C-alpha cells in the first residue's frame, strides 16, 4: 500500500484545530504531521524511527483521512 505521507501529514496538522483544549494531543499531531511531510527527504525521520504509539496514531489518522472525516 502506497501512502501519500505529506498529504497525511497536512491532514494531521489540520486536525490540531479540532482538539479543543487538548494541547498535548494538538502538539503531538502537529509534530507527527510535520515529520510526515518531510518523510523521504534527506535527514528526515524514517518510518522505523517512529515509536509504536506514534505509529498507532499515524495509522488511526490515515484511517480517518480515508473515511473522509
């Protein structure tokens, strides 16, 4: 399965506006989103460098994005 990581990253950064006052979640979505927009570029974070919790959040956001939510 091929995933458009930059598009997913932008989607995740857009989700930060829907977190209300959960600033910890907003910061995590923003950070992970930024990492995804840079995925595949030199010196960027690689998929294997994300921890299991981060991968789980990214996969959940990908599912949400695909559902059009």
